[in-house]
């Protein structure tokens, strides 16, 4: 995915916490997607304004110890969100 794409979250999905798990939930479809901490942070940064590269950069600054893997982690999370219809790109 191009780094200048802007991921736009679907308003039909919400981030839910159940016990110690983070879930992306679509109530009408009863669809639940388990998310790790990185995916949760990516979801929260998808505001329809930030580009993929801006999300990566922001997470690299916040988590410098994981900066080398951040590009692929963000792209993987966005691909899963897209696969489930939770985001679109503009």
C-alpha cells in the first residue's frame, strides 16, 4: 500500500476491550477481530487525515525500540482492517 494513502475507518466498527483483550467489533455483522497492542494503536491513529507514513512515523517516535519493524507491523494491521471492511483508503 502506498505510504501516502490515508486510511479512513468505518464508523460501523468500534474498539472494545473484553477482559484483557482488544477487539474491533461490528455489531450489525457480529464480526469481531482480535487486535494486539500495535494494531489497536494503528486503529486509534486512523482518523481519515493521517497518511500511512505519518502513522508509521508517529509510532516509531513513540516506540523507538520497535522502530525497525513498525512499517511492516502497520501495513499488516491495515491489511487486516481492510480485509474485514473496517477501513478504506483515499
